[in-house]
C-alpha cells in the first residue's frame, strides 16, 4: 500500500518557514523552534512542548522502512512502556522521494496516550525525517500541522 501525498486540512493556517540542516517546511506561525539536538530539531506548540514536529537529517540510513522498524523496536516500544500499537507502516513519499511512514499510538508509563506519525525518505544521500508526536486528544488538530509541513517539505 502506498499512501497518497497529504494536503493541509487547514487552508487558512498562518504559517512561517522553518529551515534546519537543508530542510525547509511551513508550520503554524505560533509554533516555536526548540534548540537543536544533534541531527534533529523540534518545532513545538507554544503552550505544550509535548506537542512537537521534528525535522531530522541522518547519515547512514539507506532504507526508510528499515529505519522506521528499527526506531519502533529500539525506541518506541521501550519508551511506550504503558502500551504501544502500530496503526500502519506503509510506503509514502517525502518531497517527491520514495520512502515510508509509520503511524502509531504510544502510552508512556503514567502519562496519557500519545499519537505519532513519522515519515522518512532518503534524499540526496541522507535520510530525511518528518515526525509528529502529540497527545491522542490533540492529534486531529496537530495532524494539520504535519500535513502543512509535508506539503511544503523541501530539501536544498
């Protein structure tokens, strides 16, 4: 199954461009870029830093699906010690390049359920990531942020 490109569901969203390490996306004007953490940066909802969109550039990942399966097994299943459920893992495009997308729910111990969507494609020799993680209760609203970033995702 290949997922179609997403389109923003909030057409009137006032946006700003955020650039990080060769990636540029549009996000809501109110969301704020956090400090860079190695190969990635988070763009956070201003009233809740646990609602974030992540841009990441990684060397050494040559297969998007394998990278997502590795993250699922080595990071997500361990940090979601209150429960982890894969919703889907499918082929998907990022900036016109073939890649993969993982959607999941995660319940960290003692916390409310979270919902994530993580898309990766290898572009110009680097693995490029667009990753949203938020609360289940705000997922539909925050998915519009992911969709806008996805529609505007550029490398160069």
